[in-house]
C-alpha cells in the first residue's frame, strides 16, 4: 500500500474547515504509482472542498500493523476496499 502525505488548502468553509486554511493530510492507495493517479487524488480533495495540494512524502507500507493511529487505520481499511482514501487533519497548520 502506498502512503503519502502533504497539505491542501480549504476552498470553502464548513463546520470542520475554514476557507483559506491549510491542512495536513495522509492518504493510502492500493496503486503504488503516485504519478498515474494524480487526477484521482485531485478529485478526492476538490470533492471535499480542498485544493492547492502539495505532496511532501511517500512511502510503501508493508504491514498495516505499523499503523498506530485509529484515524489512519480507518483510512487504510477504506483504501483497501476502495483503492484510495485519506485522512485530513482537522486542526489547521500554523502560518509561517
């Protein structure tokens, strides 16, 4: 399973996110070729009101037992079924 992380900017406010804030995300994908699925990844975020996506890290996860966070385990399980799933950190990143 491919694990990648980065940030995305909120494009519209809702009860969890405020427009203009950047949020960290973590995503899992059964497809280990990141470049071939950039359109799907962008669609995933835009459907959730996020854009200006920056992927900062990738790794191949060999064993789900390496995951110790419940939110990430839920995303892993969803990606196992649907092919692609993620978790967006609710707290916005601090401005530099």
